[in-house]
């Protein structure tokens, strides 16, 4: 009985580890249950991390143009290389600027 409980706990940990890497935790859990938590952990560890890609797509992070490390979208300076980050002006600000230039 203890072995089954231990197996389930380790399988849950494999699923959680997969979730932190941006992978499907249910698939990792099922793999760990039916094959082995150790093999499931090794498979998940060998897969690439998708959580960075998800944060890039959501707009939470961006890549520094100087060093290509991930930094927060609102950052004024890269925490890795110290390079100053150009702030993008919104479309509304640009349209207002163009309108003011045309009026002069």
C-alpha cells in the first residue's frame, strides 16, 4: 500500500514539474503513473521549456535586442547587460504627433 501511495506522490510531482516548464501536466502524470515516475521525470526534464514562449506571446516579457535575454516588457534597462531599452510609443501618440506636425 505504501508503495502505491509513494508512486502516486512521485507521479504528481512529475506532473507539477511539467507544469512549471509550460508542458501538459496531465500527460506527464499519466506517463509517470503507467511507466515510472523516474522515467517520466527524465522525459520532462529533457523537453524544452515552453513557459518563456508563453510569456513572450502574452506580452509579459520581451527579448533584449543587445543580449537576447528575457526581460519585463516595461523595463527601461536590461538587468543582464545594462543596455537601455527604447520605449515604444503607442499608435495614438504617434497619430497625435503627426497631426500636430501637419498643423504647423
